[in-house]
């Protein structure tokens, strides 16, 4: 569900962004900008804040390299 929320937030702020998704391995979630991995849930254990993703996209729009996101939101509840 988070991926749809993030997609909506990105498109609301950057309507020209191309947002695509694909099914990967369970519990993975990655964000790439211009083919550069900027966020990995497997690495950080949670999801990125939408504002961090949007800021990285805006950098890329300016012709700069998209910045890696190094923090994640609290992972919340996991049921094992």
C-alpha cells in the first residue's frame, strides 16, 4: 500500500516524474532515480519519507546527481 501513497505524493509534487513499479522479492522496496538506487528498504529496514524522495527527484531535475536517502521511517508493526 505504501508504494501507491508514495507514487501519489511524488506525482502531486513532481507531475512530470515517471513512476513505475515491479514486483520484487518479499519485503523489498527500492527507489531509483535516473537508474541510480537512492533507497533500499532491505538496507534501512523501513520506508523512505516522501519528502526525501521528492527532494532527491528535484535535485535530478536540476541536472544534479540524485542524493541517496540514508534514513527510513519507523518500520511499524511486523507480524511474524
